[in-house]
């Protein structure tokens, strides 16, 4: 894989999504030896450059990687769900947000090397790969994925973007969608069903026949389509984007953040003082 060397240049993909390009390391990392257990979820301790290099090499070799972005909410969902923990053990799981960073400091004595949330990391992955990629989008409400694909195509003209389906397909339609996916076999499949449905679906339905990388990307399509506004840059730098989202959508997100965040912190404190489980 060849990464762009335009270190320090800020590239704006949409009005609300931007990232810095950086050179890749010379050696591909081995994340399987650098997982940190956060409440039963093994999260890879990777820099952004290491994660980009790893996934870029997987694309070039036509390997198959299941990719998840883990924040405090996903840890909460997995806490009482052994099956979801087993599902996530089959993924490359990247750190997303200040919650898992606090947990890493509590449980392992160090922050994660980088905040690799899917909203910023996905455009960075597209920017880093010089070879034209085939990218397919699956999920969201009808029409949202098409708008997201159009915005991505504006920012990354060398790549080809295609919508597989919205996220409201029927069980009877699923076999046809999987067959289309198998025939197309994109380099990157973006699945936006929300946690934990997207991770379960990727784990249960997809393998090396369907895509090189199958990534659960949550609300990415909504951000790209302009349905949801991202927090201003200063708020993101303070790592308080969750608070901004709560302010925008209190009825939908109050349980996740007002109840979920304290529950997450209490769970991490219990693990610190009363024992922790190994990563699965």
C-alpha cells in the first residue's frame, strides 16, 4: 500500500468532516499482540498511521478484515452480552472516544495512541490509499446512503462508490444483496446499522468472498449526508462531541449518555479495583 506523504495538510471531505494526512510507518504493525481489554472488549492499541497501514495492506492483499470502532456505548452493550463479546473478538476493534481512553488509563496505565473514531478514520483511509478503490455503502434510511456516496465521490474522485441498499431491506431481500456483494467484492464495505446490529450482521453474514474490509460505521452516512451536524472543531478537540450530540438529540441519546456514561465509569472502576477479565 502507498500512503500519501502530505504530512500536516488538512483535507476537508465535507463541511463537517476533516482530517490530517500523515506518512505511514515502514513496518506493518501486529495489533493482535497489542490489545487492551476494556470491559471484555479487546481494543487494538494502534496509532492512526499503524491502523491505516494495516488496513491498506489488507486491501492490497485482498484479505478479509472485520472492522469495528468501540466507544463507551459499545462496551456497555457488550458488558452483559457474552455473545457480543465473542462477535467483537473476530474484529479489528479501534478506540473511539474519550470514554475508552479514560478506561485504558484506569485499567492499563496509558491512553490509547489515537482516537480512531469511524467518522474521521474512514475518510482518512480513503485518502491514504493511492490505488482506486471500490467502495460500497449499506445502511441508513432510504436515500441517505446515496447522498453520503455523492459527498464521498466529491472528495475522493479516484475511488468508485456504490450503494448496495438502505438499511431497511427485508429478510427476503437479504440473500440477493449478499449475492450482489459477492459478485462486486468491494475493497471496502461501509455498514451503517448502528451498534450492535452492524457488528452482528457483519460477523454472521460476511466473509472473504464479500469484501476486503467490512466496517461498521454507525452514524457516518448521516454526517456525510448533512442529516446530523458534527460538533465544532474546538469541541471535538476537547473530546466532548458526545455532549454536543446529546444537546442536538436529547430524546434519542439521553439514555446512552446520561445513564450510560456513569454506568460505564462505575464498571471500569469495579474492574480496576476488583479484577478484570482477559481480552477474548
